[in-house]
């Protein structure tokens, strides 16, 4: 887990320096000294690829000589870069590895000041956290590092409080058999916090933001901790613009292709043999949405994926299946509705109807929370910019037709 703590000896040496080319305003240079050269090499990456990624992400100049990394840039960018480097080094100290995806995640968590206040989330009035949840909310350095280590970046002078504290100490985490899952954007952090404390959570946003993956992770964590007896996976059987016809096999084999993303997430959380065994014992259940009517789902973690393709009647039926001790996560992308024309989305109606009710939380993701290939975020932005223009054109055409001013074929 990426974390940093004020108690760790991590304050850098601050050196005044003239404004470098490409940087305007108030700039400064700080130097971080590291005592473990092996970990430092892992931090830099092969051919300094991690350093290059951090440099581009934070718009600073980074240079490494010996066991020091010098950071030069504008004051705020330097502080955020310092916090990110210290957090990554602490992550390596714990015995974990870092890769490009984690570098991108830590950049998103620190290099987006506009998102640091609070992502777009809506809570109903939730019950107070349980004792177990308070254990999860303890600062990361208390949970994972009961004793302070003395081999981190060394103290050389006074550090900025921003660099020492922000923003990794209080991030939520989800623990599974395969390790700890950390948020990689501010939206994910808010979503994970909501999953940990709210009975019914809606995760709404574009593809690649981790809505389904994190919901599955929370379900696996609660199952392994004994907080629920089973995980129930469901998804409407709606094709993405194609008609596949009749599928062979029994009910489970017919629904499996639609649930493949959920299965992929499960195999990331626990060994494959455990997934198969738990599915055989019913601890992990595949429940087609069409056959849920009349059931009461008690002591379960229930995930409804691709919920934008439910009808309002299906969504109401699903939400009212909740029994004692059950948590629900409903995920979907309102920009990818595959329902027939004229059929409204049950997800859209549910959020409009239930938003603000006690015990219900809603997280809205944006393209800034996309954690897939960087091109995905740009694709999402491009489609979102085009959507209003398309809606305006349709609205204008309908208005002209209603006023009788639209051009129509001449009849003879």
C-alpha cells in the first residue's frame, strides 16, 4: 500500500535555485537522500522510466546522482512530487513492487488539485462505523508498520507539511487473498470509502474507472472476513448492439459470457481453485437478474453490473431483494445504454429517485478517474464533448418538426 507518515524520517534538503527553463513563478529545488541503493534503483525503474513518468506527470525536473533525487519546479508541484516519491519508496520498503500503473495512480492522487477537495459523491445519512471498520480507518502507518523504520529517506532540513502528510496517510484499502488494493484516483478513494460503510452503493461513470473491480474486491474482502456468507453476481442479459441468438448449455453457461468481467475480477482477488470451489459450495453465486423475483438475499454481498441496461421495473425488483445483513453495489455507465429505443434506464431512474436517502451512497466518476490506458480517458472526454452537440441537434430537429418548419419530401 502506498503510504507516507510524518513519523518517517523523510524531510528533504531545500536549496534555492534560479528559475529553470520551462518553469515560471516561484521555483525551488529539494533533494531526497536514500539509504538503500537497491530500493532506489527499483524506484527509478529500468532506464529511469519511472522517473521519466513522474517528471512528465508532475511537470517538474528530476535528476538522480548517487543516492539523491533532486526535484526542481514550482513550489506546489515539488511538494506533491516529494510526497509521491516518499510514498513509493515506503511501498518498496514494505517488500512490494511498483509498476507503471501504480506510478500513474499516485500521479492522479497528487497532481489533480481540483479533485483533492472531494469527488462528486452523495451520501445518505449512514450509521456510525463499526469497530471493525474503525480498524480499517486507522492510519496506514499504524496498521502496516507498527515499528518505525530507520532506513527511509534521511532528514536533512525542514520539510513542507504538505509533502509529509498529503495525501496517502488516510486512504482506504481493501484486503484480499492476493494483497491490498489501493485507490488510484480520488474518485476511487471516495468510492472505496463508501463501499466500506454504506449498505447500498451506486457507482456511476465511464469505462475503466474501476467501478466493478472495486465492488468485487469489497465483496471478496467481506466474504474472507466472515462479514457476509456469500457473494451474488448479477447482470442483465443485454447484448451491446448485437443479437447473439440462442446460446448453448444450461442457465449458468448461457449467462457466463455476460458475467466474464466479474469472473476476471474474482480471479484477481483469490486463487482460481478457490473461486471454483466457492462457486461449487454456493459461496459465490451467479444469479441472472430475470430469476431474482421473489427471493430474499440475506447476509450477502450482491453486485449488479451494467445496471444501465435494466428497466425501471427490473431495478426496483432487484433493490427490494435486500435482506438482513446484506450489502449491495450497483454499477453502470449511463453513456452506454443498450436498451431498445423508448425504454428508459432503471439505473438513471433509481439514482434520481433514491439519491440522498439514508443508507444509500452514490459516486459519480469522471474521465479523470480512468485507470486503463491513458488514451481511454481522452476517448471518454471526446465522446462527452460530442454528446451535448448531438442532443442539441436532435432537440432542434424535433422543435422544427413540431412547428411544421422542417424540410420534408415534396408530394405530388
